[in-house]
C-alpha cells in the first residue's frame, strides 16, 4: 500500500496497534514497525533488511501516510509484492484505508 489514511488517532497509537497485531501473529521477529522522526518505518528482517518509510501528516482527526522511501534488499525482490499485499491487509485490519 503506497498511501493510506487512518481516520482517527495518532501515528503513535497506530504503530502500537500494528505492533500488537504482529506479536499476536508471532511475526515480531521477522517484521517490525516503529515511529522514527515522524515517519512510520516498516522493516522486513530476514536474510537482510528491507524497509518502507511512510511520511505522515495530520488529516481530519487522524492522519495520512504515503511511502516516502523504499529500500529493498536484493534477495527480497522476488517476494516483495506478496509482502506488501500482506502488509496492506495487516494495516487495514488495524484501521487503515487505502488512499
């Protein structure tokens, strides 16, 4: 998902929900999400590290986010589309909507 909106809450609250969902599914060791410098940073760490950085901006009592940078580890190229689809589903499950 290149861009999404979260209709209510802050990026900090949203990141906490995503982290809880990752833990609930036992994925915290391979995937991580954090807030760093106002950006939501999603990392896939397995045989190397890939990273999606989402810039955030306030929007209607919530916030908008869009991919500001991608860094894909070469070995991840083959399955990055699948990862991004699953990540989008995870984001939607905790309140994000495609923008």
